[in-house]
C-alpha cells in the first residue's frame, strides 16, 4: 500500500505575489472580473485560475493587469502593499507631496462636516 504525499507549493513565488496583489486590488476597488478578463483576452474562468495562482502570469498578462489597475508592474511584484497602493492612491502627481490627484474607484462621495460647537447654537446654521 502506498501513500500519496502532497508536495506543498513553494511559498512567496513571484507568481503568487502577483496573483495576490492583483486579486486584492480588484476586490478592494470593486472592479468587475469580467472586465479584467476582457483586458487579458481570456475567459473569466482563466482569470479565476490566475488569481488563485493556479496558472502562470506572463509578462504580457502582468503588463495588461498593471494598465487595468493603473499601477506599474513593479507594484504587482511587491510582497507587502500599502493600503494606498491597493486602492490606487500612490503618488500620481508631480508635486512631490506623496499624495494623489486620483480618487479611489467606487469609493462614493465624501462629505466635510463641521464639528458641533455650542457657540454655533442660535446662528443661522444651527437652531435649537
């Protein structure tokens, strides 16, 4: 009687890193995977396999993914992405401040709210 021993997949390969990063970015930004499949020129099933790292990423796949996600290819290979990188909020402007001129995809509106101050009661903005 023989026993099959499962050989674990090598951890932290470049393929795994790209798959994990692309998957995080697509999910965090709520981008449709079918649109990503069209960009890669593959079926949605093949995209699912790529995002699970079950199939390899070619240089062309990485280049298309980077363009789709508006990041450079080096970002896809970084083992530890920051939250701004995941949401595409890197330094996309030229002023050197590290900020972004881009708003995150599908983040919805943001509102500025003045904190409550008892001194404002009775003016034209707050009654009561």
